[in-house]
C-alpha cells in the first residue's frame, strides 16, 4: 500500500494494525523527539499532496507545491519542507494551513502532541484533518450573514427614506413598499396605475416593458400621483429593473415628490414670461407669439381666417400718476388689463408692452377688427372709472392686419402708426392701418 515500506520499522502489532492505520481518513505522522519521521499512513500523503518519499525526507516536495498560512504568525518563515511544517505544528500545538499540490488548494488542520514511548523516549504524533469543506461552509455562512446584514440595513434605510419606494411586477402591482410610498399613495393602493392619471398610464406601461426587455437600465417619468385626500402631487418616478427576464422579475420605483420644484419653476417661468403687475404676457413673449403666428401664416395649410394686431395706448394716464400717485396708477393698469382680458377669447394673445401700452393679437373676420377695438375702448373707460378718485382715462387703438410674409417689427410699426393717427384724430377711437 505504501511505496517505501522498507523505510519504516516493522509494525509491532502485525499486518492487521497496519491496514487499519492506512485506512484512516485522518492523516498521521509519527516523529522521534529529534524530528525524524518514523511512520505515517496513506492519508497523510494524500492530505499533504506529496509522495511518501517527501514525508520520509528522502525526496523533495514536488515543484509548485506550496503552503498558505491561515495565520502568518504560525511559522517564523515560509516553508516548503514537510519537516519544517511539522515543527511549526509541534511549536504551536495546532495549525491550519492551505496545501496546494498543483491540482487544488486543500485546507488541513495539523494537531501535534507528544507521548511517552518505551524507555521514556518521546514520540511526537501529528494528526491531519481535511477542513476544506468546513472552511467553505464557514465562508459561505459569513457571506450570507453579510448579505443578511446588508439587506437588514437596506430595509431600514428603505423604510426610513423620505422618498417613496416600492417594487412592482410588470403589470404594476405593488409587491412591497416603504412608509413614504404609503403616505404618498395610501395604504390601500395595490397597483401603481391606480394613482397616476389615465393619460400617463400607457407611457408607464411602455417604460415597464422596455425595462423587462432590457431596452434601458432605468427610465424617468414625471407625472402626477393622486393622494388619498384626492389632491395630486407632481412626482418624478425613476424605474429600475430587478432580475429582468426571470420568473420573479420586478421593477423598483423611486417616487420623489417634486410639487414644490414644479411650482417654483412655474413661478420663475411666469416671472420671465409675464408682466408682474397685470399677469399679461410681457413684451418679449408677446413679440415671440407674434413671430410664431406670422410664421404659421406661411404654412401651406394655415388655419382659416385672418389675424389682426391691436396696439392700445391709454389717453390721460399720465394725469392719473401725476395727481393720484403711482399706486393709483397701478390700480388703473390692473383694471384695464382685466377689461381687455374680459373682451378677448381663450386663443387670443394679450400683452402689456410697457408703461400704459397694451397689445392684442386675435383671429378676426373681415371688417370686425375696428368694431372689436371700439368695444375694448369702451370697456377700458369703464374699468378706469371704477378706480375711485381718478381722472377719466380712455384709449387709442391702432389696428394692423397680419399677412404672410410680414415681419413682427413691421406689423408693430404699422399698428403703432395707426394708433397715433387715432390720437391725432381726437383719441378714444380705433383706426386701421393703411394697406
């Protein structure tokens, strides 16, 4: 069974004892007090990954054979000799090492103890046990424990996060959610489609399908989420696929309430686009709308009807500021703006170009632009008179027809010239620009 039986002393207890010795799974090496190897079994050679001649010291260990120390301090230096390895075990009592024989790394624990033999001669017995599977189990257990600890910490973070989070399946049914999501959408919500507007549901379904197919790592959608109270908050939804393509595939939704941000953006946009006093379009946005309308008239399929531009300048407004103060003047401007808005339609564009000058762009029929201008003049006079203690205020109106090929500046100049003609003709009237 062993290749160098001649190097061993004859067994004291017959061949039966030798067979039992070699049949053990546990490796055994017997040494004299001076470290000379006296005996070993087959398991020792197998566990160490070296031929028996190397155990006996008659041959070196195979090329590439190496030892990995579980605790570097177990030996004073690296060793590639079996005798030195056994000496380290004898010194420490027990060591665990990784032995690489070239095929695979095997972890073994070597325990060493001294026994008294005949004539009080010391004998050192080293036993070797394969602990590879045990170490792998410990490592796997530690890995799972780390995963569980990480998941536990993650769940605590999810629960305490101010951002609404939930996992849903491909059909939008809620699988798990945190407290922020429940506070936003309500505890009775079973599907994310229940809380988003009908017109946004197809967009959300399409996004889920893209995620499940691997078409995108994540998608971002901004929509309204209906709260249990009935009000709707603007939310940014970030959707991320989890385990895409597997039977239990799911989608993680991060739902961030952006209502305040959108309101802030609306306020900033209004400041940029609207006159702060009257709420009408300011000069920049009115002129931009005029340019866009003129460009649409160039289109082959332009909408039916004609468009007209009214330029309105108040008569007598300077006297209001001079005699009543600017606060009263502002009140008159607000009342005038409201009067113009009352006379116009939803698709008309009304703006304050600056000071006491207003403008209206509207769809007109042949011959009705002057009549509409006169109606606006009458309403302006009534609105100004409603502000107590102010002198009479009227308006002069200049009208320009919008035609394909016109430029915005040319249209404004034509309306402006017509407006001054109205003033020279006695004010409080509407005059159309000459063709």
